[in-house]
C-alpha cells in the first residue's frame, strides 16, 4: 500500500500507473506469449535431449533410482544454468531502454511534468520488467519440478536456485535502469550492461579459475608458509567473496558445499597454519551472492532515483 | 484578477550562450498570452522553466504564487504543458493514454472513466476512443496531447507551438479548441511563429528577442504604443479634392493622398494627433460641410508590430 497525495491509502498498482502501463504494454498482443512459448519449447527440447542421452547410456541395464537421481540432477543443473543466462541477459535488455527510451521517444518530458515522482518512475519501470522476468522463471518451474520428481534434487535446492534467479533479475535489472538513466542512448546503455553481465557471468569465473589454479595450493597448503597466515586467510576470504559475485560461481560453490559437505549454510576450510591445520568457516555461495546483490542492487536503485531527481532539477 | 505568471530577472545561460537575459514577465490570470519572437529568442527556454523542466541560472519565476524552483509539485498541479516536439505511446489505446496521464496526476480511478470521456468529447476524439494512438493523424495526436495536458484541470496551459507542422484544417481545429479553453476560463501561454494565429487567439502578447522581453501587454495597447502617427481612411460623398486641400491645411495632418480602389475614391491621411484630436478633426470636417461616409483608422497588424520591434537578432 502507498500513501496518496490526498492522504488516502491506495493499492500499490494504483499508486504507480507506470507499472500498470508497462505491464499492459508488455503483455499486450501475441508477442509476450509467443516469446514465452518458444522459450519453454526450447527448454523442453533441451531437457528431453538430456534425459534421452543419459537414459540411453544405461541401455545395457535397467536404470536404478540412483541413476534416475543423476538424470534429475543433470536436468536441474542444465535448466538452472540456462535460466541464469536468460535472466541475466533478458532483464537488463528491457530495463536498459526504460528511461533512455522515453527520452528517445520524446515522452520523458510529458512524464516529468506530471506528479509522478522519480521514485515511482524508476520503481514502476523496474518492477514491470522484473514481473516479466519472474514469469520466465516461474514458467520453467515445472521443468525443474521434473528433476525434483526424478530425485537427486531437494526442495531446498529448488528454492535456492529460484532465490538466486530472482536476485540476479533484480540486480541486473537495476544495473540496466541505472545506465538508462545516466546515458542518453539506449544502445550505449544496453552495450554497457551486457558488458557487465558478461564480465560477472563469464569473465569473473575465468579469472578466478586461473587465480585458483595458480595460487590455490600455495594458499591452502605448506607451499604458502612464506605468506603470513592472517594474510592468507584474508586472501582466501577475498577470493571466495569475488568468486561468489558471479552467478555461475555462486551456483557452483553452493552445489559443491551441498553435495560434499551436506550443508546449505556453512563449511569449514582446512588451511595450513605452519604448525597444523586451521579450519576457517566459509558461508555457502548463495548467501554471499544474494546478500551482495541485494545490497548492491538497493544502493544502485537509490543512485538511479537520485540521478532521475538530479535530472529534474537541471 | 491576479497574476498567474511572474518572472523576475529570469536568466538562463548555456556556457557562454545567454538564452534568457533578465526576463521580467507578468501574465494576468484569464489572459490568452501570445509569446512571440524569432527562433532562438528564448520562448521555449522560458516555457520549460515555467513547466519545471529547467532551472534558471539566475532569477526566479512563480506560477499561481508557487515558486517554480522550490514548489515544483504545486506548480505541476497548476499547469498543463505541451512541448513543441513530443512523442506519444503508440501502443496504447486513446482512452488508456488519457487514463494513464490522469492517474499520473493522482486522479482517483472512480472519476477517471468519466474524465476521459469528457476530455475526448472536448477535443472531438470520442469516436477514436478505442483506437491505438499510433493510428491517429498528426492533428489528432496534437489534440490528444492537449487533452492530456488538461487531465488535471489546470489553471494555466503552457503550449509551445501547438499548431506547428499541422495542415490548415488541423490548425483551425486547434485554434477553435484554444478559443473554447479560453472561454472556459483557462489562462493560456502560447508561443507560435504564425503571428496571424496569435492575433486571432490572444488577448495579450509578449515579444521576445535575444532572450530579452521587448514589449508586453494587451494587443491593442502594444500597437497603440508603437504608433507614432495614425493612418486614416476617409470616404466622402462628393467634393473630394476640396476636402483633400482642407485636410492638408490642418496642423496635425502630415500627408494626404487621393487613392482609388474598386472605382471608388477615398483619402488616405497620415495624422500625428491623439484620440481627442482625431475626434476633433472629424467634427471640424463635418462642420465644414463635407459629407463624410467613412472615417476609419487603418489597423496595423501584429506582423507589422513585430517587424517594427524586432531586429532579427538570434542568440
């Protein structure tokens, strides 16, 4: 509920006409439904292919429940990774044009002379896009549910991936709308937000993989004795934090901890301290990812609103 | 009636370029005020400042007593703004477009449906209610944009070149609409390059050049101020040459010419006296036994006034 200018409480949708307008525009006509249908068909074909390929490999014997659990896990991982990329690249594609597009269409000034505040403008644009992204995420839940039925995937895993996907949509949606508010051209805003999305989803894991390959053993085992223990712990925490800023990195670390340590929350990392082993606690990847993206997203959202307010007073 | 617009020392600079230079403008409530000036004179800059879209470099402006810089929301409630170039949401239906903007002005849903119908009636687009905005002609889009600016029943309409790029029919329709809005009690601040249009619609004008206000006031008063002498047209039943000689002998008559138009002869007189002396001249003329059939002051058009005042300076 939101407070109206007359002091009357009114429903959120009513308090933000831009949200209603954007949703109506996005869902109008066949386009939204065609996109959704094609997306689900492709995802369904992909899942069928994975299922057929793995089951085929058991053709010499009757698959056991453990085999089926493996199929379920494979389907779950595949659908999750595809959804992660879809959400990462589709959400900012919509938001990157949300404010710059208004300027390009010469409708921005008409909006600015109404009573619509910068906060309502930005939140209306953002949540309309997030709603569509959420629709894409939820529409694929039955396919992930198939993995759940086959076994090997827990309810917690399903809930966690939905949380990670939602947070990804939120963060990249905010990054898109921030660039859209700062830059005049939608094309420049889109290129920049895609650059950041690529950096976080692909670039960061690659850099970290290289870093781990080069220094991992040095930091954890006897080879790192020349580096003070405290410094090594700081380096480990820093590297672990950075790796979990990537949606792919966070998904992988969460899954590893879940499978190997059977924990959703924390695990203990064994680090050589010169005289023996010290166990340092590390939170599961999803915790770092969702917290970091939530805080960063909220900060960037505030920056976007301030940017729009600043433009109002130029 | 009070002043609905007041600016004091309004100045806007873009780097070294001075778009507005110490503009002091007053517009009375209920006036239809035509803002006239060459391209780049500062008309749009003034209107954008009044519409809360631009901050002045110096000076202050008030709309209905609200400071444009400090009470933006109050100003936005008071004005309906239509920019010179604007876009529309082509994927919306006509009624949705108006409903959306009405909602942006916090008009409750219960009253919006009726309001949208009334606005469509006013701009004569009720028959296009369920069409997409993109399907409207340019003139219709102009009218729907004007209806949008009226959604919250503003006291003041700020219209920047509302008839630019329209065909003659659409111009006439917009003009009729402006007359109707003025009759409804709206104060209108309108800029236009088409001076004849301003002359037809407006009760007051302000002439701006190079960011400075050169003249402002009612149309008649401005023309009055500018006239160093009057041009009179005098028709007579007979003795026209005698009358010409008699008039030429009068002290404030600068020149007399005998002209013929459509086989009718008349005298054209350049007279330097004021209204009282003019009345005296007519009385003396008839007292001298001349049968006067026409005694008319030739009105100077706004174009003439504009050309006399401006020098074609562009910032």
